[in-house]
């Protein structure tokens, strides 16, 4: 069974990975989370924001089609 962290880390590519790498160490130093956990949280956050964006775009398109 894959680690939960791997799911969040899968979404980190390009500039998102750079952001996660930059915030991981400072945040991990101030919280009980490890650097990998912080990176996973950042990756999951970016993924959820993408899903939200796509869902709201589809909802707006459907509303516009009905009007």
C-alpha cells in the first residue's frame, strides 16, 4: 500500500515542486511535520485547487449553456 505522502508528492512538478521545496524546511522546523509531509500537503493543496477550478469552470459553462 502506498504511503499517503506519495499521493501528495505526485502532484509536485515544475514551479509547484519549487514552492514545496522552499517552504518544506522552514515549516518542518516549526511544526512536528517532516519535510516530506509538508511537501505532500503542498502538493495535495495544489491538486485540490486544480479540482476546484475545473469544477467551477464546468459549472459556469453548464449555467451559460442553460441561459
